[in-house]
């Protein structure tokens, strides 16, 4: 059966009953049908003094086109903890329509470990991302309207971009205002995908509605002729934007196929944004469950680094354990094994590919000082010799391995890792950030590039150098950095998988996100608006004569 058929053939519990499992009364949820709900902020406020549960971060080795199953693993672990009698809860990101209709597919797990209702979550869900798109583009329309009616603030350069939650490379650079009306001012513009927008980051980093409004007002939208910054609050935009986001800021409650509660909220990508679900959702989950399983996007060099250096720093959190997801196929791929031979046993390719896994382990364990376990997402073609080889190599590094079969067996296939995590979360950690906030912008970039990416050095374009100087003059040099680069390699070259030779990180540009509270660093050829593949998943998605959706995977 396909994932969508498995999800459809599973009887879900009503969302009011799922809420009761973690002590949420019906009055504290707003239902979106039978199986989805928004959670009121009162739930957190009532439990503010309660001790937090254990926070488990799920990350992965550098991703490959074969897929590693990080979300699938997160769901399996939550269900596995329930199987061994622990009160667990998920805190995940919302899927973006871009990958759903593109190449990556949905983000609700697979096989017997999924969050549901699968089609709803992967498509419109509760409308959060639509609301963010609307708030973003409202600000764009207010900027251009202000310019049309005389430009009192003296806009000379607009830096705010429009957005849409679809992969559309045609929108990377556009000309707007071409209607020929008397006072309209044509200008060059561009679009980001919504999940890479500053609005997404703000919703995910805001602590409450007041903090949300402050951050929305702090958005840098442009500069005047004197080079002075112009902020959203000068257009009085923050109130109307907050109105559009008043429901989007509330976390969403759904369930796994085994009825484990799941809070799904916020969806920034980790290659071009900060890659973590919302602070509000994670904090709430920590008050509701004894074990909270959350994930950070793409490989640990991207998602986990940003989770730790941006989100944890902002929220005052730290994970009690980290799960590093890998597959034998992915390890061989990083060892140079060709895709058409990836299913054949190949210990030589496996040994070469272990370098990628070792780097991530070293970063998490020795650079950040965290407790790490490797979760091997098992496939049918994996041989016992390959599994034993990996286990032996990890034993030599002092790292435990757990073989997980959640896709095929559900929570039952993840009880081993669940038991190991219960023990691991009790062990001491020496958690530290990769850099201090009072360091220079270049020093922060240098530390992430050389320590986490293992680059020799960092090279800056002239434009990037000028932007860094400008940000420092504005007084924002104490912000964390959010580096946007390819997810496929430790380097900024997507084709450099093995990273054997020395390489530099090339900083193309730098963007201040004053509302979100971080500095985006664009490295290599990374784009903040992805494109569709030659044959997009959209071509296979349809609705049948019974009104049922087909083709989402």
C-alpha cells in the first residue's frame, strides 16, 4: 500500500480525545474538523511553572536524492516511546507546498509512522502558511502604495521581497509596476518561497502576540537616499500584519497513526532559512509531554547548527539527546557509489561514506557537547554484513547505533531506540554554542564555516563586504548568523559530496532580518526561491471521482 492508502485505512481518534491525552481540555482547542485543532496559549500559561520534559532533537547526515527519512524517524521514536510506556509528544514543522508539488514530496512521514490527516497537513492544513504569505505581501503592497502616494519616507531602495509558497524559478527576479499609470513607479523586485521568508522566521521565533507585533514592526524594508534604514513600523504595517497572523501563531494539534499527540507548527527550510518549528510549539510540548521529539531540517551542519545557535539561544533551551539519522544507501552515496548500484552490498563504498557520518557526529558530540545516538533507518536490501560494519565502526567512536524499522513496523520497530534514548537523556552534557553573539559578523561566519563545514577559509564578494559594514553601522552585529547553502555537501558546492580536498565557503551576499533577529548569509549558488524538477510531483497528483486525493507521497 502507498503512504496515503495506509493513512486512509487507519482509524483516527477525534482530536478532542488526542488533546485529553496530554491534559488539554476541549475549551482550550479550536477544532478544524474532527482531526485538527489550534491550541490556545492558555495551555502554556497554566503550566508555566511545570518542569519541562526531555527534549530530543532529530537531525541527519547530509541529505541525498534517495531520502533518509528524518520525519519518519521522529514519528517512529515518538510512537516507540509510547510503546514502552512513556508520555511522548511530537513537535514538528509544517510541510511547504513547494516540495509537495516539486521533487521532495510531503513531510508527514511514511509507511506505518505518519502524522495525520496526511493530505490535509501536506496541503492547506489550518492555513498558517497562507496567512504568512498574505502578511508578507500586504507589507509589499503597503510599501509600493506609500511610494505611489508621494513617498514621504523617501524610499530609494526597497529590500523587502514578495513571496509565494510554491517553487517558481520565474519569480526569482521580476519587474513590477508596469501598468503605465501616471504615478506608478516601476521597479525590480523578487520573490522568496514563503518558508524562507522573514515572516515565517518571525512567527517561529516570536514568544507571544506582543512579541510578534514588535518583530513585525522591526522588519527592515528599505533605505532612503541618505542610506538610512526604513522599517515596517514607519508604515504602520505591524498591526494589520498581526491580524492576519493571529491564528497562525497558535500551534496545531494532530496525531500519529498510533494516536501519539503531535504539535505541528511553522515550516522554515534549513538550507535557506533557520529550519526549526516554532518556539511557542516546542515550549508548549515540553510542558505537555515527558519526552518531546523535534526535528531540524536537512543535515546536522544546517538544521541542527541553526537549531542550537539560533533557536535554543533565543528560547533558552537545549536538547537532552540528539538522534542522527542515516541509511546505508545514503552512506554509500556519500562514498561515491553510483545510484544504480546503491542497493548492492559494497563495504568499500560504505567505509568511504562513513566520513560524512563521522563529521556530523564530531560536530554534535565534540563541538556542541551533546549526547548523540545514530539511528539507522533500515531498508529491506540492507545486509547483515553492512549493518555489523557500521555498528563496529561506531563502537570504535564511542557512539551507540540503533536499528529502526518504524516504516514497516510502526512504534514496535522503534522500541530499541526509545529505550536507549531514555538512558541517554539522563547522561550529563557540556552544551556550548558555536560562537558568542558579541563576536563580529565575520568571526561568527568563520567559526561555523571552519568548525562545522570544515572549510579552510571564507571568501566574500564586494557586495557582501559592503552589506556587513552597513549592518554593523546600524548596530545589529550582535545577531546570530543564518547561513544559507546547499544541503547536499559540507561545502557550498552541491556536487562536492566527499569533500576530500580543501575548499572555501564563498559568501555571495548578506541580508539583515531585523524582525527575525538574525543575519542571513548567502553562500555559493543557493537560491531562496527553489525551482521545479523536469517532471514535478504535481503531474501525478489528482483527485478521483470519489473526491479522494491521489499521488501525494
